[in-house]
């Protein structure tokens, strides 16, 4: 599923259009990505084992966040 948005605040601070993309399966995988028209992006991926990774990348390629939550 992909949903367009207007006037979202991107990680760089600009107010731009964006597209939210989400995919899921029945075993717990969740792909949740936001792409901004300036080139910034936010991602959150939840994996089958319960772990999750969140990244935030500015339009110039600078990594602002890269977090891994691992659950055992």
C-alpha cells in the first residue's frame, strides 16, 4: 500500500510532499517506509523474529539514525 502526503516535514526540516509505503505479511514482517520529494527517507522494518530496524537518511546521504532493536 502506498499513500501520498503533502506538506510533510522531512528529516532535513523542509516541508515537502512525501509517499508512505507499507507492506506486511502474515508471519510478522512489516516494511514501513516514507520517501520525501527532497530525497530524505525514513524506514522501519520489523522482522519475523521480532527485531526491528529504524533508519533516517537526509537527502544528502547523511545517516541521522540507524537503530536496531533485537528481541530474544
